[in-house]
C-alpha cells in the first residue's frame, strides 16, 4: 500500500455455499508478508444461498505496509459430511494518492459581432411539391 494513499479499498465478490450449521467458515484475512501472521480479519462468515455478494474493506489504516491477502474456507470435519465452499471474482485493491493536480488553463471566450450596414434579401424558391402516399390494405370478411 502506498504511504501517500488518501483513499484505499479492497473489494471483491464472493459466492458462499454451505451444508454445515456450525464449525465451518469462509473468510478473508490480511497477513504480514514476513511470517504470514494475521493483521486483521477482513471477513468471516458461514453463509449459504449460492448468491453473489460484494464485500468492501477500507485499507487506509494499513497504508505504507506490505500486505498479503488470504482467502480461506475451513471445514472442521470434511470426512463427516457437511461442507462449506466459496467462489471469488473481481478481487481488486484500489488506492488514490494525494498528488496535487496540475492546473488547467481557463479560456475566456470572446464573442464579437459586426452587423452589416445594409440588410439584404435572399429569395427562396420551392422546387417541386412534396408527395406522400399510403398503401390501402383491405381485408374482406
């Protein structure tokens, strides 16, 4: 994360599913890259429904740090039956820095009009006459 970030966010879409009622979970974590210890849990749920959901997480508290984003699905007893799962899509990290925008040139329009000394007439003539026709469609009984 850039130290100069003025705004930063992690966003992703996830589609969780589960047959379990407890013990399993779907989650996302931010880890330290040196030892992979957890800095913060971004999301921890046990959700089903197989519908896409969007998650957003503010990253400003972590600016200036190197981070590892880790997604995990935990099944407490995979051999015993019910399982949890999660699909991911459109994972993005966006950061805006506080750079000063370069100035833009402001243009001041100048409008000038010089009227003609003598009005002039322009003749307009009609050439041909407009024609229109519609087909007649008759339907019998």
